């Protein structure tokens, strides 16, 4: 699409990044998702092991005569900074692995994205989608509260601890790094595969479901079933909106920017109002 394309033009299909394979796009989607899941889990385990070894050596050096059992018991859990760094390495590493291995962008796609960035409509859609996500999320929370449903996001305590001790790093992580690697994985790789295959609505549903489940893992939090369902609805709706924006504008940077704006608003609400 040229830079002068009208706003009403149909959304473009991204150029193929690799030679099409005989396998179905749906199978490719789940292969990508499986590789990302294994990589995320594996990197999390490696990061946890490295941190545990580091803490054990640190404690042993400080108390050379302590028993080994006492050292292991003293290791504890990583602090806010450690947990964020682990999440960055695990999720970011998984996203980059699947992107470069399975669906790297070619010159045509990069050119297409650059053209989209030059259109004022791209940024108009970005601001509109970011605003609608904020309004929609708060609207869902308000309605749920009227029914006595007030879930607490799993990462809320981590964010509160991090903002108190490492505010600059948390801002960098939440507004710059996390939107970039999450959009790369869920929108560019997962949704993009089915969009390119001519099944964008299936891609929206499946990638948004995966996005919601990663942010609120079943059985991890103490939220009720209805509370967890509310969070899935919010996260899934966000994922669907970012998919639509990516498809509408033709550039992943629009989805990254909208995601960053949403996180910035949420972080500001947490700092100034204590809102979740």
C-alpha cells in the first residue's frame, strides 16, 4: 500500500516472510506457541537456577560456617528486580527465538511498515484504540465491582514493590520493553501467521486467548473463578484490540505504541491513585 492510500482502504495482508509450507497455518500457530511456551519455561528455570546459585554462594560467603541446609533455606525468593529481570529474559527470549526462527520479517514487510508509519491515520487509530482499551477495561471493572467481583491481578504486588524501589527500571520495563516483546510474540508471530493465511479472525481469537492466559495463569492467583474470568476478559479484549490495530494500520509499531500507552496509564493510576 502506498503512503497516499485512503483511510477506507482494506487492511493489507503482510508480505510472506518465508516460503509457504505444506502444513496448515493452524498447525503452524500451535507449533509456534509450543516453541514459545517451552522456551519461556526453560529460560525461567535457567534464570531461577542461576539466581539460586548466586544467592547460595552469596550467603555461604557471608556465613562460611553455616550448614548447607540453612543456606538453602535462606535463599528464599527473588526480589522485585530479580523477578522482572527473569520475566524479561524468559518472555523476551522466547519471543525473539520464535520470531527469528519461525517468522522473520523480510525487506518487503519492513518497507510496508515504514510506509504505514508515515500515514497520520496510523497514529490516529493508535490513540483511539489505546483510549478505548482504557475506557473498556475500566468499564468492565466498574460493572464487575457492582456484582461484588474485585479480582487482584497476579502481578500487582510485584509492581507495587518495584515502583517503590526501582521506579526508573519499572517504567522502562512496563512502557518500553514489555510492549515490544509481547507484541512481537502475540501479534507479529502468532496472530500474523493466521492473518497471512487469510484467517485473521481465528488469529485474533487464538492469540488473544494465549495473551490472556499468559497474563493470568489459571490456578496461580487467589482470585475466584469469576474474578479470573474478568481478568481474562480484560486481557483478551486488549489482545484483540492490538490485533485489530496491527491489521488495520499494517505496522506492528502501532500495536506496540498502543500497548505502551495502556501500560503507562495503568502505571500512573497505580502510582497516583493506588488503582489496579
